[in-house]
């Protein structure tokens, strides 16, 4: 997921370099829409240079809103106009809707389009020779300066608002997004008119600026003589804190002062200063690929309250001898909430009517209440490894008061009665400002103490330390699987090998991708052999094509797979065979050009790949299940894809199904890689609860796979089905519940981790310090007996990892089903039985042979010369035997005594087998003797 963020940053760096206004005249303030409607607009020019500039014949051009944003002139400045240093020139719409109150020096009639994230609108200021002097525009506009552009209000404001340049409307770094603040009170100024009034918000304290909430009540307004102590410097500003504060834990005592470039050397840590500037809410960074957030990918993020365009004056004695004391995060100070990020917002945490600000209970509000302040974390224990961006997530106090900690030192996502516990007590330490060579921190490693400024970026609260912390190893080790093996144990594992390919000449995510030279093939092969114990079947995800990230039309992955197989053999493993299906080029998602897919490795000395009745499948043909003449499950295509043209799999991996024989029994295995969670709103984003937009497609995918497996089990309820892989979702999630059938109350599959592991130990992936279960092995009921499961922790918790996923493994008992003939049921012997009148006897009926399964038989008396009056008791009945029972049952025969002399009489006892067995001796003659 981090690689996506790198792409965002790289794209920013590749934009054209921004240019400041060559002659010092800039577009300082503008409005595209006001209370009077879309024509209530103006543009103010400002000479920020030290000399007068002749602007005669200059043009204000507008970029049209549609592609490609072609410029056209709105107004040409009259001849003889000279703009003195510091002077302003006002251009206003001539429509009657114009309501700013200050007449323009010139007017124009063709309006300016609103700046939206999807339009190309903008403004360009060109000199008399048509040279570009300044520009401002929407994110897609050719008129913009910088990479991001800005967005203006698309609805009529209720107040006189406009967009201003920062720092007294003079800041011009060549980046619109950095130079222009948010909507603020309009102050249009014409040539020769009185300058805007001096700032009246004098002596406002930092806690008052921060306020109770995520957006300052002073946002967009000037502030003057804000007192504070400099606590920490950065590359583009410094942190300022009131050492006394207002006594309210809900309001932060710190703030960031944005200076654009490195602050002056005179601004030293510990110095007391007064700051003048404009309060701004800066929405920092980007989050994954969440382009479905309003306006831009960064719009999911929270804002950072800043003072921009500052004037800093060193002033001693502001606070006497008061010193800034960092707030301890943990039991000795303020303990972060441990289970709730937010539970009282429906919409945006920045809109008071949609939220309740509650730092005591909500993690998102807790960290807001500390924004810009110095904090300290004692006995900081890492809950995630160092990321490629220098980020380490830690738990205070060694995790003593954290909820959901696991045995290896991390903290696991778990579902609680009130909802999922996303562990807001995780604290990110961002080392990127201190070094470019990041320490290799593993889960469980500890630092005695970390001190720094609390801030926010890329979707997470974070601490920027004042110095590089020293971590001590927690001693976690890579632990091999310890699962049962044997002739009746099928061992099957799933491993996401993370974009593995053999092309060391390709470039992925902006950098070289050398999986062979970097030893990834060797390491992953050794892991399969030494850590997984060379399973009988290995289900693989994220196998790239032979050319890797080179987008050259290659789709086959035979070289990738054979290279891995060869490395496994070299590591002492079996000579695996492999099977897979190549996707259509560019249709299965992942890194462009990589064509990732799933596949199986299998040990042919232990298992046999059973071909489909129509052979092997292709990218677009669906496999189908049926029962063969031998009574075994079969696929039309093996390997084959499950409903690959269903829209549920658009731009995503299609499940790969194959049948295997093991120990004389048929097994259906399906390896999966559902669509990723990229695009979901961040956990600590402004919209709560976060929108899980990616879940929609996984729900569709889960339904398709569930229905396929349900169809298999309808044909053969005792079928052994294993569906496994990277499902990109948690055990309790709606997609996983739909896959198993638990959502409708009739589960057909069981998640082995859920069945066999404690909830805090169910994880195969660590993201942003959260251990979580994205990889699963689901099995049908026939495969549950004596099943074993293990998450093999060899990658995800370590900074040095061959893949970002841990493999998962299982051992499943597969015994041949005994052929049950049920034995036979019959009388003990065929010899006649003599019963004297007035006597009784028991006639034995026995079940012989295998005796497996339940069985039953009817018996009845069939009269010969005897009559019913000659006998006592029942004339018929049922005899039953349980599974494995081969004991003898008895029928009572009793003769009545009478006074007649009649000689011997006869009858027969007859058996009729009802079920479960064959018929043995079915007739037994009975002789009733009259001894008188």
C-alpha cells in the first residue's frame, strides 16, 4: 500500500517547475463567485516588488473550464497605468451582480469559471509582450502554478469571501496550493485606495486559535502578536507552544508556524517570540489512492492548523521562567483512547453539526487536542516494522495498557461488541525529517523515550521526534511451521510473494525492481522449504509475468514460476510442478505491466493434479463442477477460472481452481486474490466512519465464489473444498461473512484461523502498526476433521522482509473412506426349532461381516398348520443395529398349552432386510410339539 503513496509523491516531483512572477506583479486576491451569484467576481493585482511596474497593455486571461483549458482575454489594462511598489489594481466584473463594494479600476464582461477539481478553469496574467507574469488555476488547469492548483467554492457563499495569497497577499513560491490560503473575508483594493486595515486580532493565544475542534475559529483571519516558545524547527517552519496554556486538555497549546523555507537562524529552540500572520488549515499529503474523496486525493485527510506568512519577533520575558514540558502519552500522563477512533460523527469531524468533539473517548479528537505540542512516549514498543518512508508505529509503556496486544509484541485488529477495535493507541513516529537511512525496527523492539511534536500527515497522526530514537531489539524470531505430517496429512499453504518476477531490468514504483539480484527468489524459496516445510501444495499470489513491470504485452509467467521452482530445489525442497493461467494483458489489476495472477506449486510425489474433463482453462472460460462416473468431483477445466468474465472481477484477479488427488481422495483447491483495500478512506480521516468503498467489489467477488462452492457441495455434500489466498479483508468483514455463508445463517465454509487461533493471534499482515488477517484458508465440513492451521510469522513483522505478507499453512487429515458393505443379517442357523406346548424359546438373529453403518430388518411369523391361537406374543417386529454393531438380536416364540391331542404343528419365522445390509438366512422352521 505504501508504494501507491510513493507514486503520488513522484508524480508531484515530475510536474513542471513553478516560476515566480518575473516583474513582481501577482494575482493577489480573486473571487469567482460571491453572494450576488456567478458574476459577483473580481481579480486584484499586487506589485510585490521594490520598483514601480508599467502594466499598460497587460492582459488578464481566463482559462476555459473544459479541456484543454484554452486561454482567452478578459480585459486589457489601459495605457499609462503604472503600478507602484506595494500598489494594487482591481479588475471587476461589470455585471450588476458585483457586490464587493469597491469599484474596479477596470471592468470586464466575460466571467471566470469556478475552479473545481475536474475542470480546467484558471487565470493568467500576461504582459504587453504576452509573457506570462503570473497564473492561478484549478488542479487540471494549464493556468495553474505548481502541481496541485486550488479549488474555489462552487456554491454562492453567504459572506463576502475570496481567495488570498498568504503573507500579506505577497507570497509567491510558484505553487498555488502553497501560496493561496482558504476562503477568507474579501478585501478588494483599487489603485491608490487605502490599504487594508491593520489586524485587530492582537495577542490571541495559541489555545484560543486551536479551539475545541478540528478547525480553528480564526481560520483565514490575521492574528498579531501571538506569544509562544519555539520548541522545534523543521525544513519549512517551526513549532510554537504556550508553556502555560489555558488549562483545558481539549485545546492544544501548540501550533505550527509555516515559513515555506527553513526558518531564520535567529529562530532558535527555546526562544520566546511574538508571531504575526494568517491562520490557515493546511490539508496535508495524500492517502493511498482515495481519489473518491471530495475534490482531490488529499481531501480525505485532516487539516493542520498553521500560522502562515509569519513575521516573527523575538521578545523575552513573555512567560517568565515557564518552560515547555512535553505531555507524556501513557499512564504517567495522558493515555490515548484504546478502542475508539470515533463513534459520534456522521459526516465530517470538521463540521460541528455532524460530530461531537470528545478527546477523552475518541482517538481522532485526542490527537487533535495535542496538535503542535511537544509529547513524550516512554518505553515505546514497536507494533509495526519501519516503513519505506521512515515511519514506525509504537505503543506507550511497552503496550501495558493497550488493548488487543498479541504474543509477539504487536497489536491486532479485533472485533468487539461495539465494533472493530482499530487500536487508536498506536502512535506513529516519523523519522523522515531526521535521516534518510532509517533504522531497521521490528515489532517488539523498544526505545526508552521518544520526544517530539505531534502533527498529522498521510492519513495518520504522527510525532516528529527532536532526535533519532535508539531502539533495542525485542528478540522476535522467525518461527517455522509446526504442523503434523504423514501419509494421511495433506499440507497446503498460501503465500503472497509480492510482485515476484525474474526481470531485473524493469522499473516498478519509480525504482529498480531486481528480485533476482536482491535475492528474493532465493529467500522466498528458502522460506517455502525451511519455514513452511515444503508443503504438498503451495497456493501463490502476486506472481508477475516474465517481464515484470515492463508494460510490453507479455502475459506468461512460466519463467517466473520455473525460476522459483529451481530456487526451491536448490534450497533442498522438492522438484515442484506448477500450474497457472495467464490473464489477458492489463485486465487483472496490480502494477501496470505486471499482470499478476495466482498459481499452484505441487509436489507430484505426494499429490496428483487431476486434469479437467476438457483440459486446462484459459483467461476467459469458466470452469464447471460435476460428479464423474467414479463418484468423484471433477472440473471441466483444471486448472480453470471461476466465472472470469463476471464484472465482479473487473480489473482484479480471478479465482484459480484445480482438482488434486491425495491418498486416493479428490480435493478441490481454489486460490484467490480479491481486490485491494486501496481507495478506502483513512481511519483517521475527516469523514467518519470511514467509507470502505473497496468493499463493494469484494462483496460481489465473495458472492460469486460462494455460489460456485455452494454448487459443488449441492452435488456432493461431502466434497473436500479448500479456498485460500489473499482475500484483502478481515474475518468478521461483510465479504468474508458472505463467502462463508454466515451472513445468511447457513455457513458452508469454516475459516481455520477463526476456528483454531485466539483472536489476537489471527494475523498475516502488519499495516500502519496494526496486525491484521488478510490471508485465509476456508474449508468445507468434510475437511475439518483434525485440521491444523498456523500463521507463519517470517515477514510482516520485520523491517527486512521478502514479502509484505506472512504465509499461512494448514495440515488436513485426508483418509480414504472405507467401503461399507453393511455385512449380512440372518438367523443363527437354518435348523428347525422345536417348541413344546406351554413352553417358550428365543430364536437368534445375528449381523455378521463388516457391520459398518446402521442396519435394520423386519421379522414375521408365517403360519403353517399352526394357528394364531396356538401362539402367544407379537406376530412381527423390527430388529435394528447401529454402526459397527454385529451382536445377536432375539425373537421370542411362545406356544400356548391346550387340552387337545393334536400332534405336532408347524410355522416359519421369516426375515426381510430393510436397509444397511445383505440378507443371510431368511427362514427358520418352527415345530410346536404336543408331548401328550
